[in-house]
């Protein structure tokens, strides 16, 4: 969905629709779309700046980094972005430092799909977990541990307290 900057209505363009992407466009290798991305967006031009504000929601399937099982991941992301025309980019010297991390649009057009995909890719956790309490895979039998029910005895390394006891014994 390409937005023509010059044709934006004065009080902004409201977009409410679904966007379909192939899962291969996602930055996370094992991520799969479970439904299209729904976007509620407002695109508004103020002078040369184009504001894109809105919310995207969808469901993805991710793979847990501990137990390697797929799990459902809900995306609900809000953003508020400012785009500047690309020709400003060429006059970099005149830009303020804070403008340098702004995003630019090319030849009066803005690809809304690209914007949404980028925002979506920013929502991924660095280590996806099916649950905060996921115990991962048993180092002995390779089964997924759920409360240690695989039956293997995994020896805990001796804690600090144990070492301290020995240390105190030596002293006396
Ligand atoms: Zn897990
Ligand atoms: Zn085990």
C-alpha cells in the first residue's frame, strides 16, 4: 500500500485494514503468521513531515529458545513515527543531530507495508520463551522438562552455603 504524500487529506488519512505478509519476511527465522496483521493507522502531513501513528496487532507462532516448542505470540504494538523527505537527507550538514535518526520517504511516496513490517520485526523478543518458567530440555534424556517429570536426577552443583560450611570448619 503506497501512500502518495501529495494526496494526503488535510486532516490525515485513516487506514483500518489487514495486511498480508509471507512469513519469510519476518526477521525471526522460525516465526510463522497465524493471522494477517491488522493495522489501525493515521497518516498525516505537517509541512514536509509525515506522521504515521497507530497500532498493529496479530498472532504469530514462535519457537521457544529453551524447549524448542512452537508457541503463540500476540503482537500488539503502538508506534508514532516521523518521516522526512529524502532530499533533506542529502543536505545532512544542515540537519540537527536529533533529525539523523528520523526516517525518510522517497520521492513523495511512503510504502505503508514496509513501515508495518519494520515495526513488526521490532517487536520480537531477543530470546523467545513459551513461558517465563519454561525449564527447557533435560540435559540427561533430552525430554522437555515440565516440573522435572522426566524422572532424571540432575545433580545441583554445590551451593555457596555448602562451601562456606567447609571453610568455617577449617578455621575452628
Ligand atoms: Zn519453552
Ligand atoms: Zn530427563
